C-alpha cells in the first residue's frame, strides 16, 4: 500500500447541520480564490520593472542656426499675441522625465496659443505649459 492509498479515493466529508458545520461554514468560491490569488512578494518590484521598461531619449540640442530660426518664429508669435491674436501652431517639444535626468520624451501638440509669457519663457496650448527651452520645432498654421 502506497502512502495515500487509504484516503486517495475517499469523498470529501459532508457536514450538514452538525457542530463542525456550525463552527466552520463552507467557504464561498470567491473567498477560496482570494486565498490562492497572487501577491506582491517584493514591495515596489513591479513599479521598478515598469520604470525600467519606460522608453526615454536624451534631449536634442539645437544647432545655433536652428535655435535662431526658432527664436525668430517665437518673436513673430509674440508680436501676434501682443496684437491680440491667438495663433494656431504645431509644436514638437521635450517632456523631461521626472526620474531620469537629461532624458524624457518628445510630444506633438497643435492648437491656439492661450498664453504666451516671454518673462517666464513659456507658452500655453490647451492645458499644456511648454517652456521655450523645451521646444524642438514650432510652426504657425
């Protein structure tokens, strides 16, 4: 006889209206599932893995010629805003990563300029504040 031959083919004991069933009611399938559900054995591990999976790039430094073109376009926009216009623009800009210094991602946004602040060095399109230093490309439409 092997180790479990005496119990392997027995059915599950039934406790109906006895003392055992009163103290230990049958557990619902949902509650049983919770016992065997996975858990995070290492706190912060999934966040660390997610952070490492994030793709970032370094910020592209503009050449002096490109920086001059960008500055000229911003000057035209500043004049339009000063005259009360809200120019429609397309902007490609750098969004710095909060955890990786000097890295981030590039995004595109289009729309009318809601705010243009030369003192603080930013423009606002929709709800997005874009600092001049992070603009890679801008086009007036």
